[in-house]
C-alpha cells in the first residue's frame, strides 16, 4: 500500500524531495550505452570466433566505447547493470589488448613476460582507476557477484575459453544471457564430454573449483541437456572427473 499526502503518493514525494535536495538517487542511473560495442560484436564475431582484423580496422570505434565505460560511475548502477558492465569491460579491454600486437600474435600469452602475465597489466580505465584484467575478474566479478556463470561470459581471447558472445551483456537480459552461455559451453563436446564413467571437462572447472562448490557434476546436472544429462543422471555416483588441456591459441578467424 502507498501512503498519500494530499494527492501526492508518499513514494513520489520522497523522490521529489531527493531531487530538490541534490542528493544522489542511488541505483537510478540510466543503463550504460553499449551500442557502439554491440555494433562491433555483431560485425566481427562469428560463432564465438573473432575477426581481429575487422576490429583493428575500426579500433577508433572500440576506443570510443572504452571511453564510454571510463565515464561511467559504476556505484550508481543497479546490480545486474554493474555485473554486465564489468563483463563487457573485461571482454572489450581483452580485445584492445590483443589489437596492440595484432597481427603478430598467436596467443594472448605472447603479451606476457617472465615476470608479468598479460592479465596483470594495468590497462582498463574504470571509476578513475587503472585496473588489470585480473582485478576485474577476480576482485570484482568473482568476489562481488559470486555467480559461477561468469566463467562462461568472460573471454580470454583463446580457443579453450567459452566463446565471445556476439552481443553485449545487459542488465535486463543478464540472467538469460548467462544461462545461454553456460548451457552452450557445457553441452559443447569439443570442451566437455562424458565417456562411460569419465566426465572430461574444461580446465576452468579445476582452476575455479570453489566457484562450483567443489561439485562439478552437480553443476553439470543443472545445465546439461540431452544424452549428456541422461548419462550424468544414470552414473552420477560413479563419475570420475578428468580435466582437459587448455588451448591458448588465439580465437581468431
């Protein structure tokens, strides 16, 4: 029930007073405009593979999008908008990192050194700070949102990782987008498959086992389809986990 003062609902009066006082209306910011990035993804991502040459030809547009992200006050974003913001930031800045060496690059690991991995380079300008990809993934996405589906949304520019989605993540669609990417990756036999009693899975499930509550089979049962799901249900108590080698080759066309 909404209390009324005269003809003005009390909730409306509170919002009017907030506006008049100049106090921030936390969580009421407009969604971030990801349209520039969306246009680039739509043109240069095909079935998870990335046309880095195309991105290189339009790098100024990518830079314009990164400037959009730089100007966002993430504290004013609602939870799902903020989640989507950081996933897009991670993926877009990863592409930018690759373009810095393209076409003379075979793997994102080529951009690291003996003393510093590419994920520890301070490159992402967000909230007035300069962040590394590791900080975005581990200190923000994993630590703050605690949703294992994030591992199938962030993209490390490698064939072994879940494919880059050909559209930006958006707060209003986030739950469905994360579910879609999780189901697609788990049911892709080039990354995960069940043979007799052995479930061979991506190394992601080894590296981040705690994010999956140390229950890889339980997570697969939630998102698997078809014969994979049937086999898991029939053999759950006897399944052995095997972690596959990770393919760090660039995920280009």
